[in-house]
């Protein structure tokens, strides 16, 4: 079953809940983000949307847990304060995970 979940600050999560996303976790610390991420992995969520700020804080954990798996698809979005510095190129990462080839810019 295909499903979507969101991990982020209260404003971002509230917006997605209003848009119909039922699986949602408001997090304020990296420990809370890791717990929410692991819960969604256990629930076999297909798409996990996470704010860039939280994703950057738990990047090593995300990489260890999903490795080169195609699912769940991790989508990083800016939080209410906008894009963060050092965010990764999601499309290139996804292509590399799906076909195993890194795209050159």
C-alpha cells in the first residue's frame, strides 16, 4: 500500500495535515526525528517527507537505514524559514539510488 508521511516542525506538519496527510510527526530534536523516521520505516511508508533542517541533523541515520533502497522515497522540503545551507540534490540522489549511476552536472 502506498502511503505518505511527514516529519517536521509544527507549521509544516499542520499544513500537510490540512492537505490530507494522516501520517505525521511534529519533531523538535534530532532524537524525536530519528524515532519518527524509524516508526515510519516500520510502518512501511512509501514516501517520507522531511524538512531539510531535520534531514540534515539525522543524515547519517537516514543513510544507514535506507542505504541504496528505492523505497521509501525520502523527499526533503524547506521548513517555514526556507531552504537550508548544504541541502543535497534530491533528484541526483534518487537517480543514483534507483539506477546506481551518479548523474554529472
